[in-house]
C-alpha cells in the first residue's frame, strides 16, 4: 500500500469534509428516480450496487446521493473513492477503511459511516472484502458501482447472496432528457397494467399538448445526440460525435470489455461492434453472423456475451413456449445507445432509431420488476417487434414510425393476440393516438414522443 498517496487522496477527494457541500459541477442535473431507489434500499441491511454502461451517469448519481446524505450526516461520515484512481496503490478495501479511521478518528465498524466505492470491479476479491463487514455486523454501509453487471452479479452471487441490491443505471430516458432541457411536463408514468385503459392514456396525452412542439424538437435532437448525460456539457454536435466515438467507444470497448474479459483479438471485437451497429433491429443467427464476420460460431457467441455484459448491445430471443425452442430460432440484435450507433454508422434511419429507443425503454421498464429482464420478439406468419413479458402480463408492441400505419401493419399483433388469448396490443406511431376495437380485442396507437415518456 502507498499510504502517503492514500491519505492525500482521501483528504483531497472528499472535499466536503471541509467545504461541507458538493460542488454544482459534481452534482449535475438531479436524477430523482435513482436517488429514490438508493434511498429506499438504504433502509435495508444490504450493499447497494449501481451498474450500467460507462458514462451513463453513475458517478454523478453517487455525488447527488452524497449531497443528499449531507443533510442528515456529518460530512466526515461520508467517504468516496474511485477504485480506478487507487489501482496499483492499494491492495484491499480494508486499507481504505483503516486509513480513514486513522485520519478522522472515526471507527467505521462502530459509527454509521457510508463508503461509496466507484468502479468496484477493478478491485480483486472485492466481494469477499465487503462480506467481512457484513459478517462482522459493522455499522458502516457500502454503496458501490461498476460498468459490467454480469461480472458484478457473478462475483456477488458467490459471496453476497441476499446481501446486495442492484440498481440498473441507464443513460437518459426520454423523460429525463426533457427534464434536462427544462421542459416542465406533467408526470406521464402510466402503469402497464393500465395500458388497455385508453381513457387514462388519452387524459395524460392531453396534459402534454401545450408542450408538444418543444417535445418534438427535443425528440429529433435525442435521435441524433443519444442519451449520454454529458451532451448537456458539450452541446456542440461535431464535437459531441467525435467525443462519443473517440472517448466513449474506446473506453467502453477497451476498458470495460477487452480489459475485463481479457479479449484476445480486440480488433476483431471492434469490427464486430461496428457491424452490429449497422445490423441493429435486424434478425440474425449465430451461424449467419459467423459467416458475415469470417469467424467461428463459438467466438461470435462469446463476444456477444461480452458486449451484452457491458450493456453495449442486447439480444432479443423469439417468444416461444420453451427456452429450448427459442434457442433454435433467429434472434434480434439491438445496439444499446442510439447516439453512438448513429455516429459509428452515419445511419440516420428514423424508423430504426424509433425501434431501438422503444426497445431499451421497454427493457428499462421491465427491469424495474425483473433484474435481468429482456424483451422478446415474435415470428410466425407475421411478426411482432416486441413482446413485453414480465411476471404479471404480456403486451405485444409494434413500432410503425410513419404518418399513417395501415391495417396490414397490425397483422402480427392480431395473430399473436389470438394465439395468446390477449385483449390488448400496442402500435407505436409517429403521431397518431387512437384505439381500434376488433371484437374483444383492441389495438392502441400511441405516438413515440408520448410512449417513451410512459416508460
């Protein structure tokens, strides 16, 4: 351990010990949804773990929570460390705790201190070290973060079963993007249990009409900039595209994937990512992708696993009666972050963008009830873009981002609803809100700008 460095680092990094507050730059724009989730889980005797793609805003949220804690705790009882900064300087988390005790005279095992450890996955055996404090019934609490949920989850499942709560942090959903642009909307958080109640949807829709021109303007901007929060610091499109390709893409690919998973052929992985960005929203098979890229099938599967773990892509299975049946069918590929996808491919297809955005907003919604929720698609004679299936309901969702979707556009929905005995299907449109009844079944058409705010 480089003790001199660690002492200096803790004193400098935790500047609120002296200044009694968090700077506006560190605090950023408040993301209330995540602060609420942390606060709810902080009442439990659990480690709280924020996981999400790099630059999705995890660190800023942690500083916002520090600012929140300062209202009720002494500044010296809140300790932040970014494990990237300490890599190679310390050997264990215990050294942070011990040096903190020495600096402040506060014993974390006896005082309700809060240790906030950012990018925890760079610390070897972090889970066993945190387990020590839980087993010892220490008073200190730990809030951690990391960019690879799968790595964090696997590590925690070995030692911290029942002792850790994961909170997925996504880049800005469209509702947050509007808030960051100071669009004062009425809350549009319609429960999916009410998706068949057109009166509730219509009532909420009309509360948005006054702001619709601004909302549509920012939806177009959202298509181009994507959802990384740092856009609001840069706000220059040329500089932004260069930033997300040269900085974000490189950081995610090489620090969160190549480095963590010890990838043997980084250039092949980079080629695969760019290819997936081009193929986003299309169906694929492992053998087809293997042929396209000129690599063996097992390497394709392995690299897809790495990319999914770091939340750069996700894969939708076909909705089928059994997992075994689903594995044999073609899957759909989605590139997670739309601004980065457009920058890498120069593909400005708004229909593809709309489907991509609907996909990850549905995943965000689903993971509020299921930690590893993924959407499905459905294919028989016709196709349904998404099948939202959680523990309580199944909702088919079709994306038709054009002016006038026709009756032929709902053939897949009707076939699926008949097969599954469902009463409601959803079509996401460019700007149509209506409900069509077909006997006992209903199809609800919802504009994309409104649908995204419902998630």
